């Protein structure tokens, strides 16, 4: 099924004999840090014993699927991921994590006042870790329409800010096992998906042993193991092949270049 066909399918609520049938959860995603947040979350909900509806995954290729009229009708921002559930479209990965956490309660997202221990750090990832690590990665690996002199300032700026954010994470981990406390939550999922690729972004987290231990601790979870396998061969989950690295560099370069940027939908 193409993305266009699956987008159309997601617009309908199943009705049988005048009774509303439990609607499926449609997930539009890809093998990216933001995409893996959602596939990990779904696997962690299974690990927690949460009863889930039928879940259908739809791969959205960054080669252009996100710009189709059908996908744009769901997600005008034309980014990954997007979910459709019970007639509602949710965009933005951290909003999706919050939605899933509230819709399918578990320890991953507390439903009492403790949720305010988690929500600010979920937004911290969205506003800080993602943009900064994403920009550091772009200037390190992807941008080819700027020379080394032009890239020097943003490389230094985003590199230093990435290290500062790692130190914030280290500060939290000095006090408890996970980002928001001794309980693993959606804030860890969201943050880990970007920190785990520190070598690819060339952000040296090894000066913070607690952060390195946290990376390994999260990686050891069975739900994480399955979640990060989405869209990637099993033998490349933790280390991409040379061919895949070149593929990502080529794809990332086409997205990151100024020539590819649009100023309108």
C-alpha cells in the first residue's frame, strides 16, 4: 500500500452493523531519530502489558513522500512522524509520545501530578536536544553547499551547545537513574533517540560516564531493541554499513542544502 492509499484509509472510521468498531492506530514514520521515538514507544507499551488496538505502520520515505498532497493533508508541516487514531491526526513526535502516554496509560507517562516531572523534560528534548543535535549533524555530515570556513561558526556553536545539553542530562543522571527520576519515561525515549547517535553527530559524550551508562542502560531494554530495528537491517541497528552511511549522507545532503529549502508549501 502506498503512502497515498494509506493516508486515504486513515480518514475512515470502520462501522459495522451500526456499531463502531475499535479503530486502528495508523503510524506514518521512518528510520530517523524522531521516527524511532514512536516505534520504541509502541514496543515499550507492549512490554508494559498495555492492550493496544490494531497498529499499522506506513513507511514515509524522506525522498519525497512527506511532500505529497495526501501526506500534507494530514501533516501540513511535512515532517515525520504522524499518527492517526480515532479520527484524530497527531503530528510532532513529542506530542505523539504524550498522546500515546495519555491514551494508553503506563509508567512511561504518569497520569497524576508526577506527569509534571516528565512533561517539561519531554519539551526540553523537543526544543533543545533535537534542534541542536540535528543542526550539529547537518553541518558535520550533510551540508555540502557551504565551504569549511562558512561552516566553522555554526559547527562551533552547535557543538558547544550540544555539549552543554549533555551536561544538563548528566546533572539529572547524577541524582537518579533516568532523566526525570528513577522511572524510565517518554522523556528518556525522546532524548535517547538523539543522544545514541553521538558518534554520527561527532558530539563527544564520553567525558560524561553517567550519560554513557544511561545510553547503554536504555539500549539494553527489549522494547528499545525492537523499536530501533524499524527500517534498519538487524545487523546495522547499532552501526550502519558504509553503504547506508553514504545513503544517509546523500539523502541528508539533499534535505539540508539551501537549494532544497522551500519558503512556501
